[in-house]
């Protein structure tokens, strides 16, 4: 659709951070494409976003992005609707918690496909068009866990490390090439009020009751501001970026102890 309206594609946009970002984009005049599971939550999110801007086109695509090949199906959907994606937000994700040898291997493989395989594939598909137009933005949802190894959150944290480092390196490459396309990595602390905590079986983890825990609305707000300012990394929440800078000076063994302390279950203290 070539009507001059900008278009944003948000994966995982049916709830949590993705939905809060959708609210900001639609209020700013963007056309929306929301890709998520399951269908009922997706429709509910569409109704919420449509109420904010009744005359905005909102496209809903129910898709399991943890399947290989899902990125191509999303791309084909936008092609079939003649949609040019100006902003790609890779926000879909879930977590696994516990000792690696005790976690269901198929669930972790699905998480790795979603966080790494699908995110990489979607980025490559839409980046090509953005570079050709010399305009566009990619926002990749990483995590504060990306900065250090995380015992009992090992695979999740490692996948988020890929997102952070891939995003920063890609953004550097684009600047070096003289492109105006930008890539932003978002690294929030534990986010309260989403289905993530239950899905990851972290109901008793102290991370979500810590003073460092944040909310989807705060993450979305700081992400949107960082995008507008052209930043390459943002740690949402006041002062968290400075705190992470200090922690990064510590030996890796200390960083792992701090991470493990935050992730430990309250009932086991």
C-alpha cells in the first residue's frame, strides 16, 4: 500500500511489550502488522489497537514463529498485501528456566529457532528492502541477561546474547556503509505483568519482585524514545544502564553469582 503511511511489523504483538509498542506506533500514525499466537489474543490486541486509531489499517497474522520457515511465510504475507515494512520489531519470545539437562530439549530448540533463526531470517528479508530504500529501522528484543552467563537461565540468556551482539554489529556495518537504516537492541530487566513468567515456570523467581523489575509500558516507552534518537542499545528503566555498566566491570564469575542470585526462587532462600 503506497499511501505514504509508514508501516511497522511487530512479532509477539498480541500482548506484553509488543502490544505496548503497538499502541505507541498506531498513535503515531503507523499502519500495523501484528504477528503472534494464539488467535484469540491476537484478535483482542487488534481490537485494542483499532480503538486507538479507528481509521488505521491493522493486519493480523496468526503464526507460530518457532517453526523453521515461518519467516518466509510472514514475508510472503506482506508481499501479497503490497505492504512495505518501514519498521521491523522482533519482539516474540519465551523463556526456559532450570538446569539445562532437566529442561525439555524440544522446548529449548523451539526457543532457539524463535530467538535466533526466525529473528535472523526476518531481519535479513526486510533489511534488503530497507537498504535499497536507504531508510528503515529494525528493533530486536534482547535482555539484560545478554550481558553475562546466567546459570538456570543459560540457553535463554545465550540466545539473547546473540540478539544483542548481532544487532550491534549489524548497526555498525550499516553506519560504515553509509546507510541510514538503523538497528536497535533492547535489553530490559525482568518484565512484570506478562505471560512470560508463567510460561517460563518462574512464578517464584525473585527477579520479578526485585526493585529492578520493570513493566511492558516502561520498556515500550524507552524503546520508542531510543528508536527516535537513533540509539543502538537501550536498557529500559531509569539508571539501569549505568548499573549494568558497573556490573560489566566485574569478573565473569561474580557476574554469574549476581545473576544466579536474582534468578533464585524466593521459597528456596
